[in-house]
C-alpha cells in the first residue's frame, strides 16, 4: 500500500498492453524489501519475474544488513520515480531549522529523538549527528504513516519520510526542516537541502525496477520500453502527485549509473560514520 505499490499498479495496464502479457503484482513484505529482492535474484532470468522496490533495498541494505544478494545479482531495468525524502517536525516544536534543533537538544542536555522506519533514515541521522556533535534516540515506527503519527502526536523531535510529510505540511499540521537529498527536491524547491546545510552528502531513493542477473539485454530493453510510457501516463503522474513522488523515467543505462552513484554515496556516508548504524530502541 506504499508509494511503490501504488505507482506500479497504476502502470500495469499500459505495460501489459505494450508487452502483450498480463501483469501480476504481488506484495512481498519483509526486511524492508529484502525478502522480495532475494526471491527475484534467484528467479529464472527470462524477463517474467521482476522486482519493483525502493532502490535502497539494492544499494544500501546489502551494505548494512546480512543480505543474501547484492547489486550484482540484478539487471537494473529502469528508474520509475524519485522519493522526495525530507525531515519534518510537529509545528509546536521550539525549532524551525536543523541548527535550532541541535541547539535546543544541547541546551536541554538530551538526545535528539526521531521516528525511525528504514536503514536510510538511521544512516542519515547517524551521519548528521556525528557531523554536528549530538546524541540520537531512534524510536521505531512502521512506515511513513507511523512517522507521520509520531510527529502529529509530538512523540519525537523529528521524522523522516519519502513523501508522507508533504500533505501534513501543506495542511499546517507539520513543518518541514530540510530535504534529505544533497540537492534541492524537484517537488519542494524552496526547502533547504543537505548541500545548503554544508554537508557533502545527502540521501536519495527511487522506485527502481530490476530483473535477475543474466536476463538478456534485448529482454531488459523491451521491458524498459514498455515502462517508459507507463511512467509518463496520466494515471502514474496522478499517483506521483498524490504521493509527492517525482515520476520521471530512466532507462537501463541511466538506471545502472543512478544505482551505482547511490551505492557509492552510501558507502561514503558509512565510512564517514565509522561503518556503524545506530540500533533502534
């Protein structure tokens, strides 16, 4: 029921028509997409079994968790969209910027609490905490809805999400502090980015499409060609607008480059934090 699921289901009719094959969408939960990724990595490389996931399942998870797959176990078929990752807070909190948050926490002699749902937010917050010199208190929540509820209830200082923040910020029920990406977000260009805050890195995640390694190039290309117009369709764009996702297509060559760049960034951030991820409380 998340952004990836909604986006893929909006595309299936067009993809099915282009390929001349019915598309069956199966939701496979577990390990933040890791269970589904492992299944697809072991599937027959014939183009009939694909993985649509948050790209961090492929670029980050194998770096920080004991996964039985890696990036080399997939052909990267396409990028279908980009999550608009940002950090947000309850509007009643006594800070409006990252610097003000750090100042408040240090003055009160306490850690910064945040709603943690994914490896990507734990990596981001560990990196920021190390660079700015404060302690962390990650509190586990379930998905973007859990992150939103934690903010609305005032249970945490801040939360991270890939798009769930936008509607409640627009309604005045939350305030966005900064974009988690290095550059400014396409759908929120006025929101300061990690680069604006003086950091050399930021975190970005995409809706990515993968086939098992060894899938013939001509098959990969044909699948990608079917997804291109599906991403650009009004239905997919409507889902992107509703979910605050930038639905922009990248074919196999660019998708490979994007995945490699994303993994390199995560490797650099992990090195910057000493290779350690904070545990959830």
